């Protein structure tokens, strides 16, 4: 298992390592937050093996909630995504409408379950 890798962007080098948490925020008429954990890197270091992780609601209000990842509580099998460079920040293109970026460590805002989520 590789513990870290460097990928070159146009004008910078980013480091992604096993255990890193990425988050995405997407939706139409609602905001969905998804967390991913890096579980391994490919030998070249250009792609990450990630799993989706469960989330915990740490605060909620009328139609919204703040969520944080439950580290090591995987809700998907590992899958591979290429590590990209978004203006100096590593990113993972999950699908055509979802990009994941390094999680800040702070809870993230999403639409609550009774307000369209």
C-alpha cells in the first residue's frame, strides 16, 4: 500500500495520501454532500482508490443540516479516480456533475431530509 503520491499540475505539485478525506457538494434545487476517503494510491500515484464514507449530522435546523464524515465507515467498495489539479488544489472527478476536493475539517452544509434531500 502506498502512503503518499505527488502529481504535477501545470505550475504546482500536490500531495494526496492514504487516509485523506475529500468532499463534494452538488445538487439541483437541493445541496447534497458526499465524503470520500482515500484508501490506496495506484503505483504511479496519478490515481486514488477511494471509498464513500458515512456521514454524521452534527447540527440541524429548519430545512438544513451540517454533516461531517464518519472516518473508516465505508458505504461503498473502493473505486479508482484520477487525481486532478483545480487551480492548485487536488480534486477527484467522481462523475459529470460531481467533483470532490480535500475536506476542510469543518462540517458542511446540506439540504435537510424534509426540505428536498
